[in-house]
C-alpha cells in the first residue's frame, strides 16, 4: 500500500511539474511584437464623424517585448474578425520595451508620442466581441486575441489588457 501511495504521489508531482512548465500563453505566436491592450469601446456615445466623433479614442496598443531587437512596423497588418484591416505603410521603429497606439480617426503619426492613426473615421473594433490579428510583413502571425465584453472586461470600462 505504501509503495502505491509513493508512486501515485510521484506521478501526481510529475504531472504538476509538466503543467507548471507550460507557459500560460502556450498557443500564442513566438513574436516580440504583442498586443498589450485594446480600448475597444471608446468612452462616450459612439460617433464616427471625422470632425466631432470619438473614433480616435478607440485604440490598440502594440508593444515590442524584445529585450534587444528593434522592430520596424512597416508592412505589419492589423485585422479584425470581419476583415477590416490596417497596414503600417511607413517606417515606425519600436525600440525594445517601446509601444505604439494605433488609433482610429485622423491625426498626425508621431514617433515621439507613440501614435499612428488609421486615418479612417469608422470604428474597427466591435463593442460586444471581436478578434484581433497582427501579422508580420511576411504574412505569418505575430499575435492574436479574441475578447467578449462580458468575459474580458469585468469593470466595463471598454479597455482590456492582454500582456502587461
């Protein structure tokens, strides 16, 4: 009886060790560029009017999680589940640990302010649920996340963090 108990305990401990070795984000792509968070529901009443609307308050934060590699965003593509997409058409360099906010609406891109505008006054992200895809210039996946308002935004503020 004692031998079986020791063997069962060792087997259980081995299983726990294997489970602990699997990273929490095991299904994600191996890429330095990750979605840090999304303001999927702009504060206030949604209005996609280019002059008075609030599409600029909807944004996706993308961060370079590499410790040593600078990433040029030129050619990267961001899409939603419905196929709406934005392609970074200009050089925008993210140093290690740096981030960029991809905002809706129109504005002036700025490396110093870490912002790129989609120059489109339509909302890209759904307020109830959506999927975000980030593709490398080669077409391979960099990161993706699905969300639902009820499942991922417990405080209801329209912002979800994916990678801290």
